[in-house]
């Protein structure tokens, strides 16, 4: 959530952010009214409680005649205090409910617009000219079936559409990717983590996934648990309700987990193969930093993602995601999109988001530091960045490194994790 002081001091900035996101601008004024009601009801409650305490001290010292009058006032105050407390609680809940609906304040440099209004910042690698090499590239599913690596037919039989099996070298390729990604993250100073796939509502709400993104979240109603769509959720909630000493920052974690997404609103999109699926595994980077270091950390996360994709020898571009495609928690987001030959376009593989103190405020994660001889406590900043979303990375690898005979060259970084294999060979039928 945003800082309410910012809302009070600069509501126009918050309105501009909502407008850029394509969200309800009227929410800002509704929240301002709710905040005023919350504060005034709090003042009223405090005044009545103060009078009640003062009266409590006077009654034992009063004369019999005075005591009767004071007791009558005490009875009325008891009723008034109870009503004021109820009003304060209701005002608090109303203001919080509105505050939770408000997205993070977008960074001033973010391009304004929808999904297609991103700005390309960088391009890396060389796109292969398959025509010059004398063959037409196969898509990842055809290659995966030839290699005995992907089985979507049985995935659909067992679980329905957008499910799959990784078999043989496909399973080995996932394990190689995960191990290589964790090795890079560990070398960069991240602490490896295996995280829960089921979380309580507060963890999901606190990270901002129960607002506009709720339609893509699986909810187990009987137990009131949510299946995570990214290990960002349990990593963000890892230090929930904690105060971290500033000298221990930054804290960096690399989480590996299964991820689950309903993919609501994507009917007819990417239905072939394993690019857009309901369940997949992912290695996610997550950082806790001091607020003033958030922008630099964002750049660091992006550099680690670029290092990873470069090591996989994939052509890719870096984009500055537009305001309408940020998601509620991010103030700015950079995506790395790999070239997919059979689609003739770049597609998202990794994403790095700066959430500033938005998630930390919702999850009550704070930092303690000493300033001028006094210790202060304030929300810190959180950031996240995908290192390896396995199925999409496999899609990019198979298509970009395929050879004319249907085999696939293995990038050097993965060979130690694949028993030294340099090429994945088609299986005999």
C-alpha cells in the first residue's frame, strides 16, 4: 500500500498514477474522505477516553452529591466511548479496504499506455537466419516430441488443457536449467530457498495479488489457502511482521517453487505447446533493501537476468513495461523478451519489478536504523526478478538452438548439468 501521508500531501500525484494505470481515479477521493473520517473518529475516541479516565479519578474524591452526577456522566461516557470505538474501527476498516485497492505509485519514467505501449531499451544477440541455413525452423512442441522431451497429449488426458509432462531429456533439461540458475544466483550472493506453494490469504493479499490479479489465482476455499503463481509471494511474506536492522540489508533470496496460474482472460492465446500453462517451475530472485537503494537494486536484478539469458545464448530485448501492464505492486518493471523463431517475435521470459515500500507496508516488514543518535523504524523496499521460468525458457532454447536434423545444441553453461552433452538427439521411433 502507499504511504497515506503522500496521499494527503500530494493527491494529484496519486490521481495521475491511477489515471496512467487505467484505474479508477475516483478511488483517490473516496480514500481521502475515508482517511479524514478515520482520523476524526480517532480524535473523538481519544477525547472521550481521556474524559473517561479523568472522571474515574474524580469519582473517589467527590462528595456524595457530586458522585451521583459524576456516575451518571460516567454511564453516558461508557456508552459514548463504546460507540466511538465502533465508529473508529469501522472507519479504519473502510479506509484500509480502499487503500488495499489502490495500486503503487508509478515511476515518473514509465511509459504511459497499455500492453503494447512498452519502450524497447536494449537488444542483445543475433537472430538466426534459418533460410540462409537452408531449413525451416520447427516449433518447440514438434522439437520436444521428436526429442522425447515434451508430452502435452498425456498432460491434457490427465489434467486438461495447458498441462504437460516433461519426459526424458525434457526433465533433465529442466533440472539443468534450475541448477544453473541457482548456481548463478548463489554466486551473486542470493540465499537459495525452497518455498511453500500454499500460502494464507494475508501473504497473497500483502503482495498485491488479490486485486486485479485475483482472477488468475487458484483458491482452495475449503482450507482458505492460495496456490502461489510465483515464489515472490512466500519470499515477500518471509519477513512479515518483522523489523530488520539496516546493517543487514540487502537481503537477497533465490526461491525455487512450482507456480500455478489460471490464465483467465487468455482464451485462444498460446494454446499450442508449453509457453502458457497452468503449472510450471520457476527460479525467482527477491531483494529486501533500504528504500533509497531500490532503483539501483532494480538495475542489478535486470543485469543478473541479462547475464542469465546471455549465458543461454538467446537473442533478447529489454523493455520498459507501460503503466497499464505493471500489476498493482510494481512502480516500474523491466521485461526481458527472447526471440521465438516460429512466432517471429520477442516473448517475455523474465521480469524485474521495483515495488518500493508497497508490499512491505502491507506485510509490515520494516527496517531499523540509527539517525542522529536515534533509532528509527520505517518500511523497507522489496523487489523481485524472474531468473528462470522453466517452460518458456525451454521453448526459447529448443527453437533458437535447433539444428536441421531436429537435434538441439546445448548451450555451454548447461552442459555440466547434462552430463557433458553438447547436443540433444531425436529419439528413435
